[in-house]
């Protein structure tokens, strides 16, 4: 078999028609297209892909959906005497609000208010001033008052007991 002379296309790529250089061009073109697509997608996501100023109704709807609804019931101010080892009287003045998740719970709490106040006062009269010192003491008091109010208003449920004012003298 005799050798045939090579054409221009065969000399560059080694095959007839320049197949090797076409493969390189296809790979480079595909990589460039991928870079453009990835860059465009990244720009779309980083820019937000939405209009710069949302409509006012959309903002109000998002805020309303993101914030849980809570209802509060203010208990009357209580002035209670605490248990002491000596004969010196010690008093605590408290203003408390109850947090519930549903306004129907408020309708259950209102008729049971005497039971709630009784549960608070009988518990508080057994405490000493040292039991209320520091954040840990107030946290324990809050947890115990929440437990007692939930027993008093069952089947309603109080989500939290909020101290508006606590003064120990």
C-alpha cells in the first residue's frame, strides 16, 4: 500500500476533514455556553429574580403570615406578702399579663379569673424574697405560675405569663 499525500485538513487534525480540531471547538464552545448559563443563573438568583419593589399588599400579607397572632389579658395588680423567717413583713407588687394564641381562650379565662388569682396568691404567699432573686428565680416563678394558671383554666391554655412589673420590698 502506497502512501497517499495528505491534505491541509488532514495535517492539522490527523484525520480527514479536520475532525480533531472540530472536537476541540465543540468542547470549547460547550464550556463557554455552560459558563454563560451558570453565570446568568447565578446573576438571576443573586439579583432576586423579582421586581425591586414588591406591592404593598404583598408586604402586608407576608408580615401577617410571618407573625404569630397573640392575645393578651392583663390581670389586676397584686400586692402580696411573702413568707419570712423573722417577723419583718416583705411584700411583692406584681403586674402580670397572660398570653394566649386564640381570642376564644380569653373568653374561657375571664369567668375563671377568681380561680387564677387564687392559684397565684396561695403560691406566692409561700415564697420567700430569696426565691425571687435573680433571673433564675423569676424564670422559675414564671414557669410555676404558668403551670398553675393552665390548671385553673383547663381546657383553655395560656402560652406564657408575662411580668409587666415585679417589685419586692
